[in-house]
């Protein structure tokens, strides 16, 4: 009997059943569709209503001011606002895929509103262009996220995507009169990827694109109404001779045609019902046309057709209905006289409830087809809007599953989850009458986003938790919305409320909530919120943005992240006076050290100010000294360049600063002597006109002076810097050998007994390959070992042997033998001497 009741409401179109259940009794009051412009969003979305200013209407108990009102699909008002926008008459109004209400006025201005009737800025900057301002817009055709507009000059403009609203002018149509009707093929369904506009003109259709216009469908017109199917492949058109044509959108073939009785007017509305049938609406009649005889529905009030992916919602002043094809699973169960397994399973449950043995009989009949019957019951339950019928069908599926060992056990559980979500959003207070097919196409994530935007946070949170989805986006949106709407609540109270909800999600960004609080002018609340942010990388930048520099510096240094510390340092550096900045970083060693490290490379002057402010005179001195060396790298610092003057002054300044600190006596003395040496080297370069002295050592300066023959200058350097006699002799010996002034070297050796001995004289001569000169000094060597090695270096084996024998050193004899390994006679001499040393008693 229940099956008969269900199927009694179906209508048969050819071999397919259709049904039209009522979703809601509309709860709005005094809303007449004929007096208003109405825009309904797909996927059970909101309904926007505004009085039609193109019609003369009688005002009842209402304000003369036009109001834009937004309702859910059950007629529950969500929001309203007074329409005060300039721009002339409202030409078109529609919802985008993101549930943004787009309104286009006569002058081409585009106004956008969210679901709460709040304007989305910047509305004033979005227009269709100067042409539409000069020649008023007369028609708008919307789709998904775009719109096509036609103005009085027959120009066609398009905004392909409201997320990136850039008006595009399509090709010139060359029309002299408005088209009979217009339709749009969305960009996602065209070969070019651009929107294509179909305009019915005389007996053909113009296909208008950005790049050109072409005639298609010659001889099929005039077309008085046309609409493109959901998949963009089919076009339904009502002709002047009362025919309905269904053809491909490339006009290559007519798939179906139906001729009506003579009609005075074309239908007011034309819409696809899925992909199987087309709906035509006249003043009081709705006709569904497909293969076979059409199905008629009669209305005593105006209706609005809202196409969906799997049917059409029908909105009237009093109700919302959903006309759609009955699913095959439902037909298999409830079709009158059905003996299919699913129908028998459903009937078996009824017998089981009545404790009838026929339940077992039914199960025996369908035992081999039981899995298919269970699946059909589950699928049928998903397509039902009646909760009691859902329950019964799921019970039937569960009953059959108990006798079915090879059925996927979690299938019923999944369907129960889906239906609980759908039933929750279908409630009139929520008013989103999604079918299961729409729900799958929309996805749970988008549904939750829409609930959030409608400020249904509790339901969104419950669904997220129930489906195991991330709840953070819901909690985050709720907290931001709460902050915006709670201007009168004290910061401390509001903080407690926010924290109570934020703790639901671990790892949620308190910094993002704090940033929103700061954006809304609640800086104190922002500072309190950011304290709870565990991630320094998010916490510190926000603290800086709300003016909490000291706290930001503390958090950055505690984190140990040098990048964060530098971020805070640079921020404070730019905002605060130098002394205040120095005081801030002095108390924090990590910040101070990082600043010093950076400033050493890039900001010497600023670093000197810092060291002076903190009394670190020695560090200033080191900086000055370093700067003097930097000056030396200047290409101009040569040949008596005046740059040497500033260098010397810098070194002298550093010397004075070192002198003020007792711990840096050595550095003070070194700086003093460095300045003195630089001055002398500068004078030498000036007098010799050779840039070879500056930045050389004292020893090199002396050596260079001697090489150049300036012995007086060398002696002066020796005296000024108290060079020791030994060092002086070493330098002069090798300098004279370098210039091969052997007479001067001999004379120098005879001035007095050299404090370094005569060995350096020998080495200098040998190194210069002057063995004859070396022989002048070898006999003067007092140590026989040194004398033996010296003779060996000049190749005198016998003399080396004699000197070695005096030294009585076996190891020395071995080394000398190796030196003269190529000389057999010399080797025998050294062998003889070694034998004598080994047996001293043998004579």
C-alpha cells in the first residue's frame, strides 16, 4: 500500500517517471513574484528579491523605498538592505558560483553583495565600460561566474569571471535590431575556451565570439526562446511556428522536435530538466516535453524555474517544489506491481514488522539477488526527501544485509552519514534543499563554506566533526565574525569567549585571529590573543604590526630564530631614535650581538654610535683601525695620495681611544707606531716617487730603503722603531746581497764584529750564487760544524772534511757524505774520517 501511495504522485514521460515533491511551504510574507525581480542561486542557494522598477505596482503596507531582500529556499529572510544605488534601472541580477549577488544597472555599473546584503567593495570601480554608460544596457545573460550584456547600440560585452572582473568587448554583430532571444555557451564547453553568445536573428543564429561572428543554423528560425543544457552540448529552442527543437550546440543535427498546438505567445520560461526533458512555462501552465506525450502541470499563481544539475526547482509565491526524474532504484521498489528483488525486499520488511512468515518467503525468492536489492534500497533512500521514507528504506536495506554475507558492510553507514547531513541543511531554518546528486557535485567542503558564509557556524562545526573534516576553518571564521560583531563586549570578556572556542582546534593560528582583531581596531585584544600563539614565526610579525616591538623582540630572542630577531631589529631601527634603539638591544645579548655583527659589515658609523653610547671605546677604536685599512684598498691610495692623511688620522683616533682604557695598552702602542710608520712611509713615497712603502712592515721598509741606496732613511727607521742590532744586521746583509753590492757587504762586515756572526753573510752570498764572496766569510765561522756545512755548500769537499774532523761529529760526516754522493773521492774521505772516529785508539 505504501508503494502505491508513493508511485501515485509520479508522472510518466515516455518510459521515465518524474515526480514533483514539495520541499517547503514558503515562509515569507507579501512576496509576489510578478511584482519583483527574483534571483535564485543553484544548489539550493539563497533567493534575492527586489521590487521591479520596470513595472508599475501598487504598494500595500510597505515602504516606498526599494529593498533588496535575501531569503533562504524556505522563504526565511536572511538579510535586507535599502537599494540606493545610482545607475538607472536594475537590468539583471544573479548569483555567482561563490554565492555573490551580482546586480547590473542601466549604465553598466556592476554592484555586488554577499549573502548578508552587504556590498562588496569596490562596487564603484566595476563597470562594463564607457560604451555601456553612453548606450544603456538592455539585456543580461548570466552563467556561473560570468555575464554577457547587450546595450542599445547592439554591442556585446562580457565579464568571463567575476573573480577577476575585466570587461571584454565581443566582436561587432552588425545588428540593426535586437535579437529575438539570446543564449550563452559557457567557456568550459567551447573549443576556444572563450564564451560564445548565440543570438536568434531572422531565420538563423549568430554565434558571437571575441574574435568574430558567424552565421549558424540557417533556416531553423526565427527562434523565440532558447536555452543551453547543463553540459553545454544541447540547445533547446522554441520556434516561431510553435515547435520545440532540441539540437546540438554546433547546429549540426536536430535530435528531437515537438509541435505544439497554435500558441499566441512563446513560453515565458524555457528550462532543461536534467538532460532528458525540457520545461516550458506559460502564464498558468507548465509543460514537460520529451520523447512521448508531454506532461502538464497547472498553477494558479506565477512560478519561477530554477535549473539544477538533476532537475528543476519550481518557486511560487506559496511553495518550493523539485521536479526531477525518479531514480531507477526508487522505480524498482515503488512501481505499482513491481516484482523486482528490491520491491520484494521492501515488502519482506513490511511482513517482518507484521510478524508474517511471508517475509522469509520473499527472502528465499531473491536470495541470489539480495546484494543488488540491498544496494537499491540504500540508493533509493539517498534520493528521498521524506525522512520517514528514508528510515524505512534503510531499515529494509539493513534487514536484507543481515542475510547477505558478501555485501559491503559500511555502505549503509556511509548513506546514513550523508542523509544526516542533507536532512540537517534541508531544515527550513537552514533552507538548503540539496539532492544527493547535488551534494556530491557540490562536495561537503563547499557546503560547509556556504554554511560558514551564512553564519551557520554551529551546524558547520557539527558537520565538519561528524564527517571527520578539518574544523579549523569553521572556528576561525566564527572567531573573526564574533570579533567584528562584538564591538560592545569588553576585551577581557571577549577573549575568554574566543579562547573557549579556539581550543577546539589544536594548532589553530591565534595570530590570524589577532590580526583580524587589530584590523577591527581592537589592538589590546589582538595583543592578548597573540600571547597564545605558540609559533614565533607567526607571533612576532603580528606583534610588530600592532606596535608591540619590545614584546616582539623578547619573543624573537626566546625563539632563537636569528631571522626573526633581525626582522624585529630592522623594524625597531626604522621606528625609534638611535639612543632609544641602543637601549632596547643592550639588554638583550642575542639581539645586541646580531646587530653588531650586521653593522660591522654594513653600518660602521651607526655601530660606532652604539659603542660610544655604551662606553665601549676599545670597540670604536678597532672600528676606526679597520676603516683605515679599508681606505688602503682604495685605488687612489698610492704615490703620496692625500688618502693617506685620513688613514693616519683614523689610526691616531683609535690610539687615543685605546689610551683611555687601561686594558688596551698594547693596542694603544701598536696604533701609535702604526701611525708613525705610515707617516714615514708616506714621506718616503713622496721623496722617492715610488708607491712601494705604504702598508709594508718595518723590516720591509728598512730593506727597501737599503735596496734603493737610502741608508740614512733606513737608519732613521731603525732608530725610530728601536730595531735591534741583530735584526738590523740580518736585514742589511740580505738587502746588500739583493743588490749585489759585495764591497759594501764586506765593508759592513768589518765595521765591527757582527752580533749575528758571519753565517748570514755566507748564506746571503751562497743564495746569490757568489761562492767566491762566500769564501771571504767561511773561515771566519767559529763553529767547525757551521764551517764544514758552509764549505760543503760551495762544493769544497776537502775543506769541509777538515772542518768536520775538528767537530768530531759522526752524524755531520754522514750528512756531508750524502751531499758529495756523486763524488767518489770525496765520499772515501768522509768514510775514512768516520772510521777514525769509530776507532779512536787505532793510529
